[in-house]
C-alpha cells in the first residue's frame, strides 16, 4: 500500500485498499491450506504427524485413540472460531468515519457459550475417565507366558496389578547418560531392554543421580525417574521388533544421547537371552580378581 | 446530560485548584537516570526489555541453527544447554514480565486519570532492581553461564551437577527481578485502588487496568514461592542444607512443586496484560464497544484464581498418585472456560463493527487465531494420559510458543503500535508495520506449527542434536527457516521504531479515536499528565469527551453563524 494512496481519502483509494485487504486474506487462507497440506501430505515413513506414535502397546494405542478424538473436537472448535473471525473481518470491514453497531453484550448469548464450553470439557473429561483404566492398569499377559517368566510376586501401592498377576517386573535405573535394566533373575543390561512378546512388562523407574524421563513413544507415555522416588509404568508388546526412544527430561550435557531401546523377542528367545546374560555377568565377575592381579603385576593399578 | 452540566463537573474546583505537585526533573540523560516519572520509567522498562528480547531472540536463532540439520556440531552440548537456559530465563524474567511492567507503568496512571503512580520512588527502585538482575545474569555469560534450564530442576541444579557460579547468577536474577516485580505490583495495586479519576468506579476501569491489577495480585501471591525456593536452593548449594537433595533426605519433587506453584501463575502473569491490550485494541479498531465488559473483567479474575490451582499439570509424568493427577486435569481444564469466554467476546466485538485495518488490529487478529490454537493444545495437555505422550517433547515447545509468542508477543506488538504515538508523539509506519506483521505471522506458523509434529513423532525438548535416522531433519529445517523469517519480522518493527522516532507522522492527542483517558492528554503527555482531570461517566470516557466537544463545537458554530446573520441584518 503506497503512502499516497493511504493518505488520499477518495473513493478510488478506498476501493484499492479494500482490494488489497482481500488479497491479504486470500494469501493467508492459501498459506494455511498449504501448511496443512504440507503437514498431511509430506512423504513420511512414520506415523506421528497429527497424532502421537502408537502400535507397540495397548496403553499407547488407547492414548492414541483418546488423543484423536480430542484433536477432532479441538480442530472443529479452532476452525469454528478462526473461520468466524475471518468472516467477521471480511464482512464488517469498515468505511472511513463510520461507527460500528453500539452493542455492549448479550447476557443470554454469553451465558450460553460459557455453558457450552463447560459441557465440551465435561465430555472431554468423561472420555478421559472412560479410557483411563485401560491406560493406567497393566493389561493381562498372553496365555502362553509362563509363571516363572513373570518374575517376582506383583505388589504395588498405586498401580493396580495386571489381571492374573503375571508380569515381567524390571527395575529401570536412569543415570547420566544411560539406562540400566535389572531383570528378575539377577541379570541386568544397559541401553537395551529385552522383553518377551506377549508379556506385560511392569517397569519400576529410579534414578541414580538427576531426574530422567523414560519414553518409548510407541510403547506409551512417559514416566519420570526421579532420585528418591520410584515411579511405575508398563507396556505389553504383541509383535517382535525394536522400539526406540530417548530420555525426555533435561539431565545434563549429553541428555540428547541418552537413548533407550526395547527389543521384543519370542518368549523362548528371551529365556535364552536372559540366561546367557546372567551367565556372562557371572563370568565377568569371576574374572575380575584375575584381571586385578594382572593389572597390579603390570603396574597399571 | 447538558453541556453545561458536563463542563461544570469537569471543572470541579478541588481538582483544578490543587493539582498534585510533580517533581521537576533534570534534563538529558541525568533526568533518565534519576527519574521517578511513571512515563519515563515505563519507557525505560520497555526499551530495556526489548534489548533483552533481542538477546533472547539471538539465542533462539542459535538453537534453531544448531537443530537445522541432524548430527550438527556447530554448538557443543554444554554451550547448547547454556543457550537454552539463557533463552528461557531471558524471555520470561527479562522480557515478557518486565515489558508488561513497562506498559502498566506508562498506561495505568494515564488510563485512570492519575498524575503518577502511588509511590514514584519505589517505582524507580523496581526498574533498577530489574536491570541489575538482568545484568548479574548476563555477566555470567563471560564466566560460566547456568545450564540447568530456566526451571533449574534439582538435583541437576545443585552443587554436585552444576558447580559453577552461573547457577548462582540465575538465583540472584530470580531474587532481584522478583523483588522488582513484587514492589512494582504493590505499587500498581495501590495506584489502581486509590487514584482513579472522579467517577471511575471499578465498573468503569479500563480493561487493560483490570488485567494489570489482576496480574499484580498474582505476582504478589506467586512470587514469594519462587523466592523461597531459590533461597532454599542457594542454601542447599552453599550452606549444607538438604531441602532438595535426595542423598540426605531432601526431595527433588518439592522443588518441582514450589517452582510450578510460581511457574504456572507466571504463565498467566505473562499473558493477562496481553488480554488487556487486546480488549483495548479491538473495540477501538472495530469502532464498537467491547462485547461483554463485565464478562471479560470477571474472566480475568477467574483465570487468576484458577491459575493458582493447576501447577501440577507440569508434573504429570512425576511419581504422583493418579487421583491427584485427575484433580489437576480437571482444574486445568476449567481454565479453558474463562479463557474461551474471552476469545468469544473478542470475536463478538468485531461483529457488526466498522473495522479499521491498522497494524494494531492485524496483531490483535493474529493473536486471536494463534492463541486459540495454543489454548486448544493447552486443553489437550491438561488431559494427563495425552500429556504422558507429549510432555517434554516439541509438542509442548510448540504449545507454549503459541501462547507466549503468538499470544504475549503479538499482544506486545499490538500494544506497541497502538501506544507508540502516545509515548513519542509520532506514528509508526503502517507499511513497515504490516510487513512486520506478515513476516512474523508466516515465520511464526512455519517455525512452531511443524513442531507439534516433531513432538508427536518423538523428538524430546532440550536436545542439542538428533540423529539422521530419526527422520526429524526436514521438519527441523522448515522450523529453522521459519525462525529466520520471524526474526526479520521483529527487526522490521525495530527498524520502524527507530525510523519513526525522528520521521514519523505527528500523532496528535488522539490518532485512533481511543476510548480511554490517555488519549485526552497531548502526545507525549506532559510530566503532570493532565491539566484537568475529567470526570468519568462511562467505560469509554474519551468517547463522552469527544461527544461533548462535538456538541460544544456545533453549539459554537451555530452561535457564530447566528451572530454573523445578526451582523448582516444590522
């Protein structure tokens, strides 16, 4: 818009100004559509553009479906409000010197939309509570999971036990900048948690130093590992595969490198793996005195 | 009401004969250093916080540049954490909160028809404390900046994991700016409660003043919690106490509770004055009264009250019983009601208006669209099972930049374009202003809309890099390009301000035909603000005054022509 036109109060200038305003709003609309199309249509090899990752564990799937419903309601509200705004801006664009309608409010209308907003929230809260049980309570392990795989007796204060009481209980300890996994039979591993397909895995999260947060997006939400506290979460993988995630709470300089991996394998493979892991750990522990002797002899210790 | 009655009331003898004495101030830079004039202090606040805004913006661009490509090694991990701590702390404590203090300082006495704040010297003290807080913090940049984030979670921020003095500089920043804010807030509450123009009851208080008043009360309630928390952190770090250290019986969760008990009201402290600006700008440019004055004022108070009850929604992933999470979900959702009411009232204000498309209106409409989206993602985050997936991810980064950049910063821009003529006597360029708006709008959407997707696909916040195999490269590059466009938009406004200070069109008293009393006095206003303090008869006193003047002028013209006719006849 040139300064000359803006300064000239003639009708031609006004019309041109209004046309330019239209063009601006057209431009805005095109931009928004373009952004949306980009978001939806850009080629991706992964989910999680408009909705969170899921497909690994029932809790992640339930969060996904809850999210999708909430998003749909949210988008309707957003486009309703934004659309109304754009229509008003277009419809009531002003002429120089003219005043708008002197309306100061409408009590009935205002009470109406306050109640409507409250009702929408009641619906959202209802949907959440309906899904909550399936997200918080660990699912039952598959039938073919043996009792001995399930580890120790299951007991906790604030997380309901999985039906049937069968679960693989793993203690996860975060430290700068690695996750350690302690299995029921005394084996442990770092960085990669190996679990049997079909078993409900209940995690007890702890931290050895600062706050960390456990997150494997496809296997459900986060749970913080805070020193001095034990947090809990669970997942149940129904197909073999590798699921990755990373620490989600700033834990120091190499926070970005604190990767976590879950590898789900067939139950018999898990049995073999966990036994081998335990054996190797025992061997390593036995070899420590010999190693120490050698280092002493070589003058390195 | 007849013209005579109006004139007689305005000329109430008490107001005319005993104007409050306003101190003479030295001219030049010494005047600025020693000033106790609320207008000068307001301008000091605003310029200082804009300088910090630009510093924080540079920090943001550094982070975006580092994240533009996967496995980038431009910025080392330690430096990245330092920059993200500086960015967050700067934007919250040294930009948004103080710039609102600046606007409130400048505008509240003018809008309520007072000659200054209640305690002018306290006001100056507030500003200098804020400045020193910022300086102490930024000086740490030359030694060892803090690197535990603006939220400084323990144990990461205790002496074992953050041994350098940078963390202590952060603590002193919180203390100094905190005292500054509390003093400023008390001053504002006293001013608004006691110094309103005759006739200005609470029901006629301008909506910006309502929001500033409510915000001030929130500051008074919320800031002591963080002041106590950082003092405890200081004694943990240096004097052997154990408030937050789990190795000797302390609780890291206690820090989280104390921090967010302050931290969530802080979010509304940053946005409420923005609501006030939008409530002032929309009616003026729609040439219509605000739709539902009472609902907007009441919802401001409602938001302030509820915002004190929602802090644990920042801690949904911490080890807390489910029933507690459910409470905080419901309380957080409830805030959406007064906020939604406001948005609908603002949209309805445009209904059947006669909309004047000036830059402040552009920014106000940008605010409406983007803030609504940020509010909706806010409700999604309040639902704690959903939060478990998106917490601590780029989804949250996107959400709060929608409410704080598209919300608070848009409102600050709208306020700047709206009140700059009053503060300087010069108009800002409309052409540069609209260009600045479009750059900011497009840049903003490009930077932050895509970040929702990044978070949903698993990218956590506060990571200095990510691997190419994650597939986050394209989205991050788009976001980075957007951030540069956004920066150009901000620079256009800075340029506009610099150019218009000297060369802008002269504004006159009332360039926008405003509704509130600041437009009654010359631009820039004299040190004593008003020669005569008018009696307030409605929510829109300037409208009444303009109507009175028009009636008087019509009367005078009629009288003149009658006299002239009489002279002709003779």
